[in-house]
């Protein structure tokens, strides 16, 4: 049975990809990796995606040209070659969103080389990204969100695990955190003076106010947790005492939504969407919500106004006597 491709532990680029590159391109890939990690400080998710996509692209160029690619070969890639690569991904079943992400990773690498005077490829700027559908966040209704929080501990065999899930979901809905932001917290990051410090995307820190229900849920969970507490211990831990895995939290939510009859869109991340949507419905302005969510662009936050408009139209049609 063929072994799966190995990933270089220090770079994220497949080892066979580096081995089949010309030395100048292999060295440049390592420098780009350092840039992503040290200077750009991209998230783990972005790092994995970019390195995987560039690995796939380099392998395609190697096979396409039937030789180990060098920097000069990358500079000479034509628009037809880029399109062939994108077509191959489409034929293998990659969605528009997946291909757009792959192109973003490759553009990042080529643009970085261009800015650093390593090489220039004019064709990459001409290549258009696949069109993406306009997808709106799918929040829960207020009643649905509260049901999740109230019942999060019912399906767990141990009290401390049930309270852990309740505390986690209460934090996501009460403070609008991303799931990875919440799971990255340590005990020393517990709320202080009514605020919690969160490290968001791009290593941007923000302060989020903490309401009483969140604070109480976190404290109750820590009192019940069977593992010794120390400042540097992960706040949310798994059954073996290590940092809680995101997949475990997602599985818990799937079980809860099945019991409560909630839609498949009821995910941990939907609690963050619900936080923003319900704030907007109750009078918060977009700038305030943008700051609480840690969005770098207001346009990202503006998606929630479209949700409000959809809900308003639904209510209008169901309530107006002439609708």
C-alpha cells in the first residue's frame, strides 16, 4: 500500500516537492515559509492551506514541464499554464472556493518573490479567481441559541465535561469568539475586570467585555474540572488533560443539534454569527460589532445587515395583511 506524502515538519511543504525542485527554488520556498511564520504570523490554518496549495502547484509545474522547476521556470509560466493548473483542480472535484483559496496561496508566494526582487511573473496578475457565491452567515434564533447553552451538558457522561461544553458555547455566544480563539485560551486568560483578552487573526489582540452568564459558566467549569489548575494550563481541556480539540467541540454541537432538532447550520461558529446578529437586532452599531468580532474590514461585518434585512422581509411577509 502506498504511503501518504510526508510533510516536512519545519516547513509545511511536502518533502518530495522540495526534493524535486531546483536548489534555488527549494531555498526560496524555505525563505517564504519563514516569512509566513515569523513576519506575517499567519494562522495555522492559513499556513497549512498556503503550503499545501503551493506544493500542489509546484508538483503540477514539475509534471507539466517534465523537469525539476527552477525560479526561472516559475517566472516563465504563461497564463495558459496557470489555467491548465486550475482546470486540473476543477476536474479533480475542487470547488470554486477551494480553487480560489489555492490561487490566493500561489499568488502570495509569487508576489512575495516579486517584492523581494527574486523573480517577476506578469501572467499571475491577469489570472482571475473563480467566482464565489455570496454566502451569508447563518445565525441561530435567540431561542435556539439559548437552548444550546441550556442543554449543552445533558449528553455528557461526566459533569465536568458537560460543564466544559456549556462554558465553551456560552463563551462563543456571549463574547462572539471564534472557536480557535476560545480553545487557544489558557487559565491565565480568564476574564479580568469584566473583560477577556483574545488573540485573533494576524496576532491581533482585542479586549471583549464579558457578561455575567459567561463569567459564571467559566468559573463553574473550572471548579468541576478534574485536572489541576495552573496559569499556563489550557482553559478548555480534553479527557486526557490536553488542550481541547476543535473536532471534539464540533462533535458535541452535532449531538446537541440532533437532540434539539436544530438545522445543520447550528455549529460552534454559528454561535459567533448569532452573537453579532442579535447585537445588531438589539441596537448595536456596526463599528462596535466590528471591534468586538475583531474584523479588520467593516465590509466583513456588514454581512450581518443583510441577514437583518432578510429577517425583516420574512416578518413583513408573514405579518402584513396584504402580503
